[in-house]
C-alpha cells in the first residue's frame, strides 16, 4: 500500500466537535484577558501624563491633547502596525516548531522599525510648524510641538517593545508582558508627578516620564527573554541570518502598517471635520467622547483578535487547517457575546452616561441621541477587530489594507461628508459615515474569511516557514 504523503497526513481534517469548540473558547479567553490588561496598561501610560498636564492649565492640556493625538497617528500607530508583521512570521514559525527563526525574525523586525522611527522623529521636531501651516492656534501649536519633541525618547523604546511583545505573544507567553506593562505604569505615575510638579518641567516632564516608563518595560522584557528558560529554544541572538529576513518582514510590515493606520486615521479625520460644522465646540466635544467610548471598548475585541492571530498562525504553521477554522468560529462567538453585553449596557444607560464626561445638558442629550449609532459601530467593529487578527495570523495584511482603504476612504468619508455637510445632519451624519464604512469593512472581511481555503493557507504557511516561500496570496 502506497504511503500517504506527509502533507496530506498533516492536513487530514479534524471533526469539529462541541468539545473542540469549548477548548478553543477556553484557550482564547486565557490569552485575551491578560492581553486586555497589558493593552490598557500601555494606553494608560499616555493617559496618566494627560491627567497630570490637565492640572497645569487649559493651554497645556490643549497642547498635550493635540500632540498626543498627532504623535499617535504619525508615529506610534506606524510602529505598532509594522510590528504586526511578526504575528504572521513568528506565529507560523512557532507552530511549525522552527523555534530558532523567531529570534531571527524579531531581531530583523526591530532593526527595521527603529530605522523607520528616524523620519518620524524629523516630523515630530517640526510638528509646531506643521500645525501652524494647517491654521491651528499658534500658542497651542507651540505647546504641542514642545511636547512632541520631548516625546521622541519614548518612540525608540516603544519600537523595541512592539516586536518583543509579538515575539512573546506568538509563544503564548502573555503573563510576563502583563507584569512588565503594569510595573512600568506603576513606575511612571510617581515619576510623572515629580517631573511635572516638583521639578516644574511641565509638559516636557510628562513626555519624559512616558519615555522612562517605556525604557523600564524594555529592560524588564529583555531580561526575561535573555534569562528565562521559557525562551531557551527561541532566544533572540544576532547573526548574519538577520539581514536576509528584513525584506521578508517588510513585505508584511508595510501592509500591516497601512491596515492599522488607515483605520486609526479616519477617526482623527472625523474629529477634524467636526470642527468645520456649525457648532464646532459641541460637535467636536461630543464626537471626541463617542470616539473615546469606542476606543476603550475596542481593547476587548482587539485582545480577542490578538488571541485569534496567535492561535491561527500557530495552527497554520503546524499544518492544522481545520483547527484554524474552529478558532475563527470560537473567537467570533466570544467577541459577539462580549459586544452584545456591552451594547445592551450602553443603550440602557444612554441618558445618564454623558454626565461622566460633562455637566452640560446639551452634551448629555446629544450623546444620548448618538448612542444607538455608537452601539451599531461597536457591533460591526467587533467583527473587524477579530477578523483583522485572523488576517494578521494568516498573512493577509495586504488584503486588509485594501479593504480598510476602500471601506473608510471610498465609502465612509464621502458618506460622512454628504450626510454631515450636504444634508446638514451634522455630527450624526459624520457618525453614520463611520457606521457605513465599518459595516462594509466587516462584511468584506467576513466574506473573505468565510470563503478561505484553510488547507491552502496551511500549505502556504508551511512553505513560508520551511522553504522560504512567497508571502503573497
């Protein structure tokens, strides 16, 4: 009897059972819950600085807020997006038991991301001039430019943290990242207070405290990677094999960055558009609150999506296509269940939630009016957050970039402009534009995921890891 080919043995379908589904739910939760804590801790690092600066006066807070938003859009999002390319390479290499490649990929990615930080730094140095050119208030622009320059020391440790976290994530070493992030946040809080108020460094001290907290995080992660027995097989070491991996990484890093940045940027564009409406102060305030609510909730489906990226990439690398399919079903179920609960709570408390942000009845009532549309966005957003994680784990970043561009800049932006300005729906029209874009994005990602040939994806993952196959679909 002729022996069955190795590839066919590995790709023999597994029967999808209720037990397998429950197992995947359990594994996803064990990965996603710590990821929520880690993501919130890293987000709070910049939030704490804004809280401290808020006590220095309205001008300092305005400058810090503008600088935080723009440096996030024009720097941190780029670094985070580029690093997501490792979710494909490291995840599939780990699943295929090519452990030595994780360290090589991570080293190459770190070099690439650090080089990308150089033009970002130049842009941050001239941020004041850019803001003035765009017609912003000169005093706010000066304060924002100063904050951005002092934030440059935070960009480089952040560019090291992101590849390191992907390296650890793809091995399911989540707890150590949580502990390091929380420790860095605990370190930053008193340091920020001392710099801002005791040393009277103002916004510069707040920015420096962010950089120091990131460096603490880097040091803790590097020590763990260097000395922990859990990283013995995948240890990050420099060799001549690092440089050939850089082009391979960049083929995933560029679409990964576009995939993330295109989505993040559209929300900032909507805030800018709200400033052009008839009542810009009210519209901008309410839209900013809406985006804050969505951003805070996004940590939950995003963490589930990261868990999906870990599990899908590992199983594809190991040659288990049916298991990958089961993971997709499990993470979608988990994300929808969580988002449904969140939406019900938000809708029930829509008439009083606004008081947490403002004492103005006008703001509270406007937020209550927009709450059904916020709930709709959360529902569609949970699909795209999870399926984007599946895309990163599978290596479809370039498809995700095309989808995000089409959904938000061909659909959402024209719809928002037409409804907000043409039909004079104001902020409601802008938000409906976001709803339309998110619905298109989720629909397209769902269709692509639903029609995916997982056996083919597993075969491509094997070729990519073992034979250096192409990264394109």
